């Protein structure tokens, strides 16, 4: 391709609202343009990268026996209602009423639709099956941001395995796990597999593949000494034992104006944070619920949601807290509370001598014995693990790293097949419910994660596997006939060698051409100018190192082909 004919609208400056590096550089480099919030057009360079990412994913899916489908993007509401997820998906689902008044949805994911097709699998002899597609998904994100990292419309590879038992699911889950490791290696992404919450997908377990990046929105807790890693929504740690204070009597004491854990540490009769109970008044599917954690701990909402199974979860308003507990936030507690569901973190189990709100403004209890004074209904891991806490496996201090979620795989089990009626007959003629797995990778997100991982102050540094072009031939002066002729000959030779090459034949200053080549991140640049050409040489510059060397013009095709083929 010739640059003079290619639409590459590079910009000098990034958009003012762009924060993530990938967002800035993909806009500046002419890869994407925003139509409106959360919706982006892929321009020619962007589409090339996008399709190369998709090709890597497709190759690995085919390699594990996947069969490619293409399913509709609009779904009837009836199938989502039958699975029970029409309400679970909430406001993130785009809902459409057609001219006949029928309810439809734009597909957020395709578990239901693939399961509907699986109704045609009737015998165990057809099992296992791995089905996949690369299809557009739609999610009404409340706050789309960071370019392709959080959008409302995106291409995703979603695959689904169908087995007759859990052993088959385990095998297909492992097949996908290993395929994902190979995919992210090919994309040049340092993705680490971590334990994760299954969220609205449900199922018995899931693994996320997380790429460290300050542009991410997930925190991963991991051990630098062993292989433990988990999303903060699933992470656990070992806590040191805490000696309780010798306060056997439950006693109320005044705390005028005290509304925070920190303030309660400072007043007479108060207590250190680890000797306090933090009472979070939550509304789970419309029901007031008390979630209790230690005063120096943070409640993780996803852990609470996973344990409770609630679809809608939110903090109670001050008015709701006052109505149900008789006090305002800051003076709330669970002592002697009846009629409300109380869920407590195990860090409070067996504790005594604690301090908490007395459900009367400006008053607290001290000497709280949890077993004696609080009617805990359920014990559940609710607290958010913090950096520096001890690994449960090896006792090393844990690290918390901000990450981009690049892929997610789920063990769904039988929940979708059961409600939608996907069964097969086993060798004994007994009807068995299909056991499913679901496996996703965002194609555009993979592209953005690569941009986040591979760039410098001058622009993108694409891995060769997904670069829009593998090499660019830059003709310094289009007014120099010898340079133009040599550039054309080199361009022809590289194409004949199977190299995806771009010829920069624009009538522009050399500095502009060099800056643009660096901005769009093409892995190798060959520069042809009158001075080096007079010596029968060209300049050869790998984008990653930026180190320029001179190479004989007769040898550059073979050298470049060898460098590229070795990395493919």
C-alpha cells in the first residue's frame, strides 16, 4: 500500500478528554474515531490491527477444535426471560421494541442463543462440542471511557463448550486456558491468569486474564513468591491474630459528633480501628441488609453480591438507615438488632471487647461480644484484601496491581442448559443435561491493551504479529528520481517476499514522515535518501530500539525478511 493513497489522519495532539495512552495514541495515529460516547469507527489502520488480533484468536480456537458460527446480534426477550437474565442484566442491556410491540435485546453475550442451538444435540455421541463466533456485543455502559477499553459496542470472541459431565467441562476449560495463554503471548501481552468472580454469568468458577496497566479498572492481588493471583473481588489473605480488649460488659457511651472510624479512634472510650465493627447498611434486591466488617477493613461489594446472589445491590440512603435502625450513618451498628439480615466477615468471628454504633445518634457501644450481642445470620468473606497482607500459601506480602481484563473464562455448569432444555441421551438412554463453559476475549480491548503495553513518548510500538504493516519504506525526497526509483524497487521486492509493507511516497518533509512512522508504530523502517543511496546503502531502523544502521540496498530485502520471518 502507498501512503499517498491511504487514509491515515494523524493528529499533532491527542484529544483533551483522552486519559489512557491507548486512547490518545489510537486517535492521534489515525486508527479510530469516536462517533459518540462509547462508539468508535475503526479506520483502515485500526481495522487491520483489529483483524490481525481476530486472526490470532481464530487460529487458536480452530486449533482446539472450535467451530465458527455467526449468530444474530438482536435477540428476542423471551429467551433471556426464560434463562432468568432479562432482569439480571439491568440497565446495561439495550432493549428494543419492534413495530409489532415485541421486546428484543441487543446481545450483550450469547449464552442463551448458543444454548438454543444446542437443543439440536441429542446424543452423547456428538459430545464434546466447542462453538465460537467473533461478533459484535452491545452494553449500555454508564460511563464509557478510555477509548476501546470501555465501550458500548465491541467485537468479542465468545466460545462455548458442551459436555456430558463435569470431567468434560474441566478438559475444555483447560483447553481454553492454554489457548488463551498462547493468544496473549502472540499478542505480546503479559497476561496473568487470576481467580475471578463469575458475576452475572454464574457458574462454579472463572478465571480472568489480566494485563498490568495503569489504564485498567480491576485490581489484582498476587504473590511475588508463588503463583497465587486473584481479582480483588475474589482474593483472600492471612490476617495476624488480634488480641481482644478485656471489656466483658456491654456499655453505651456518648460520642457527640463522631461519625467515622478514624474519629472514634480519637475520643475517650473509643478504640483502634481493628477493635471496631464497621456496619454497612445495604439494600439487596430491595431488602435492608447489614454487612459487617472489621473497622480497618473495606467491604467488597462484589463479594457481598456473589454471596447473597442479589441482582440489585446498593448502599442504603441515610433516610432508609434512619427508618430501619433509628440513627444516621456514623452511629449505626448490629447489636441487639432483630428482623434484619446480618452478614458478617469471618475476621469478626469469635471477637469480643469491640466498639460499634448504638443506633442512636452520638452514641456507641463498647465491650461488644459478637457471639453474645449480634445475631449474625451468615458468615461470608466480605472484606477487600489490601497490599502487604500475607499470602495464605507462603506468607509472603501480597502485591496489588491495577490491570486490564483481556479475557475471561467461565465454568457455567448446567444452569443455562437446564432452564432452556438442552439435554442428550447417554449410553444407557438416560437424559442428561448438557454441561457448559463460556469463554470470552474482546478483540478491540486486546488491541487497546497492546497499545497500552507497547508505546513510548513518540508513539505506538506494535508487536509484529498485529502491526498494521510490518515495514515502511520511507523515501526522504520525492524530488530525487534515484531515491524514488530505488524506493519503488525495494517496495516491490519486499512485497514479493511476502512482507506487509507500506511505501511512504508522500511529498512531505522527512521529519514529518519519520514522526508519523513512529507514531503509528510500524516495526521496521527502511529509509532511502540521496546521501546513503550514493553509497549503495539504506538506513534500517527497528521501531522498538530506534537504533539506525546502514545496510547495503541489495541486502536489505533479505535482512528484513529474515528479521520478520523469525518473529512470525
